[in-house]
């Protein structure tokens, strides 16, 4: 079954459907500044509970919180390096998006592991 867009322009059939996630400006033509800002904001917001765990807890929670914080910082650094070292285009934006997603996943998993250690 095809939609009207296929019949009129054929764009969806040729892989240039502008409604696909991979064709959004944030992943195709953006300069990457938004990824830098949002990645840094994610790091700052996620650091608050991690720093609290590092400062106020001891035992096995502390190294997990430190590791999560260091990994998140590393992924944020990848975003910054990609912004200035990789040629403008979809490749740079995908690297930045993947790094931000990885940073968020590490932050959530790190906090969940710390929670499990505290409750265990």
C-alpha cells in the first residue's frame, strides 16, 4: 500500500522522506551546537546525584558513581571533539547524537546500579 506522496513525488520511495527520523535537520544539516549544549546540560544535571553519592557514601557505591561520572565526562568530551574535529555533516551529527545517548545510558545505569547496591 502506498500513500499519495509516493504517487506525486516518489520521494518516499527513493529514501528522501523528510518525515523519517534520520532525515531531520538535527541529524543532517545542523552545525552541532545544540548537541554540545544539550550534552553539557545532561552532564551537569546528571553530576548532581553522582557527586552526592561520591561525597556522602562510602563502600562499593563510590567507585560505581565515579566510573559513571568519568564515562559521562568522556562521552561529553567526544561530543566536543566531534564538534570541532569532524567535518560538518551527517557523520559528525551522528557521532554527537550517539555520544549523548551513550552518556545518558551510562548515567541512568550508573544511578540504577548505585541504587541496587544501596538497597542490597
